[in-house]
């Protein structure tokens, strides 16, 4: 299970070097290419992952010119010294004006095969004023390749977790997570459980060789490649010669078989070409000798078929257009019927409107007449009020005249009418209005009687 090919999936930094948070996804084949100008930070960024995550070494996580190339095959333990110029502390805290005094950071990468998911990582706390510099290594191995595996290395605000906080935050991983406090323990675990080596020394040699292969001393031309090649050869187990011969013989047999199959395939292809060429030549010859008229008829028939097919296509197209036009015609007829109904409704509405306008004009005329009559009534009421007031005033004056003038005159008249029965009866009336009327009647009667007497006197003369 441990011998399958593990390919990198992604690379991650949290509060490490000059990066607060960095996530880089590898290609499908596991490669990751860094492109940039000189001194842009490509090597520095690569140092954050390689080779310290491979074998756990935090002594020289850089590609500085390596020393002792002749002794690389004799290296047996992980490099964990701080005597080199660029140390793990400077990689974690950074350098220059932006260097941190106190920092906790993480560097980890994720790998995957057809059978496993693996996370290799380092967490560390560094304080330039303290001698104790805690470092912890961790490995996550999951046999479930469908569910992504993640580790928690920061809190919600982005601050890196210390060792105890990291262990607590990832308790849900259970036995999948292994945390180590020494590089040797991490080195031994990944050598066997991740890379499948039988001993720790094999991983150390291989990591040293890879460190040298990536070193600029090779491209500068100031180092011999022989020790590196020898170390690379010694860093892996040898293969038995008999096995190599058997494999070579089997491979030669496979090559011969593949060659025979290729020749047979080429011969079959050539036969197919020859068969095709003979067929067409025979067909052309038969066409010249026997099938000219038939070919012409066939050609005409095909042309007619093409024309018929085009006509059928045009008919189908026209039928579709006819169906569309029929639907449009029905829709237009329905629309026309609806518009006619709306027009009839509008005529009826116009007639009702005219009737209502005439009625409104009549009501307005009657309202105007009513308002004029109401105004006349108000004027008459005002006049009646004035007449009533005048009548009341005249009644008061009449009462005063009755009391002041008429009563004394009636008293005097009654005194003088003594002996005149008719006059006495008239004067005895209490109601002034009746008294005036009777008195007028009495005066008129007396005047008529006097006229008669004078006429009698004249007649007697």
C-alpha cells in the first residue's frame, strides 16, 4: 500500500517567511513551476517546502552551495544543525526590514495517490529573545481519497495556533494525525509509513542527493557530478542481475511481438489500399464498357431524387409557414372580433355618454333655475321680513293712534251721537277695524240719504 506513487496536490504557508497566507495548487501531474526575475523570491519560496518537509530537516532549508559532495553517500541522519548561514529561524521570521521578532508559523504540503491522502507539515514558534524554540512536525494519512483532508493551523482571526492549540483543534482527525516533537521521530515515521523505505538512512541519502541536485553549484560548474551519481545509486536498493536479465528478455520478446504486430498492421493497411484501388479500377472499367447508360440514368435519378428531396423540404417548409399563417389568421380573426366588440361597446358607451351629457345639461339648467328661484325666494323672504317689520311698526303706530287719537274721538262721537241710534250702535263697536268699516258705511248711507232729500226738495220746487 505504501509503494504507490504520491503526487503533490497543493502547497500551503501560514504566517511563514514573508507570507501571511499562501496556497499554491500543483498541476495534475504534481509539478509546480515558479517563474520570475532574479531575486524575485523563487528559491526562497521553494525553501519553505523543500527539503525540510521531505525528511524533516530544518538546518538548511535552502539551495545554498552544498559542502562535502564526496561525503553525501555517507550521510545517515537528518540535517538538524543551525551552523549554516540561512537557518530555519530566518526562514520562519523572514529577514530585512520586515523580519518578525516573535512568530508562530506553519508550512505543509498535501499529496495524494489512488489509495491515500497525505499531509506533511511543520509548525514552529520562534522568539529572538528566547533560547527555547519549540518545533513540531505532523503527518496526516487518510485512506479515503474521495473526502478532502484538511488541518486547522490558524484561528478565526488568522493567528497561528500554538502546539497545544493545534493538537486540540485537530482532535477530530483521530489516529489519522501524528504529531512529533523531534525531527528524528518525524524522519523515521515518514521514511517507512509515507515513502516505504526499509530504513531511515535511505531517506536521508536520497534527500541529500536531491538537495545537491537542486543546488546552484551544478549549474555554476564548480562541482563534480560523480559523487552525486554514486550517492543516488547507493541511496536505493540494488536489483538482482537475474531479475534484470529476465526483464530484459521479456522486454525483447515484447519488442519483437510489437514489431511483428506493426508489420502485420502495415501489411493489412496495404492490402486494404490495394483492394480499394482494384475495386475502383474495375468499377471504372465496367462503367466504360457496360454501365454508361445505366450510370447516366442513375445520375439523372439521383438528381431527380435530390430535386424531389429539395421540393419536399420546401413543401414541408411552406406547410410549416402555412400552419404558422393559419394560426396567425385565427389569432388575427379573434383579435378583430374582439376589436369589433370593443368598437360596439364604445358606440354604446358614446350613446350613453351623449344621453348623460344631455341629462347633465338639463340638470345644470334646472339647477341654475332652482338657484335663481332660490335667490328670488331669499329676496322675497327678505322683503316679507321687511314688510312684517313694517307691518309690526304700523301696528304699533295704529295701536298708539287708537289709544291717543281714535279713542278720544270715539268717546266724543259717542257723546254727540246721543239720540242717534244707528250711530250709537256703530260707535259701540270695540274692534277698531270693524268700527272704521261700519262708520264708513254709516257715513256713506247718510250721504246718500242727504242726496235723496235734496233731490226731493228740488223736485218739490
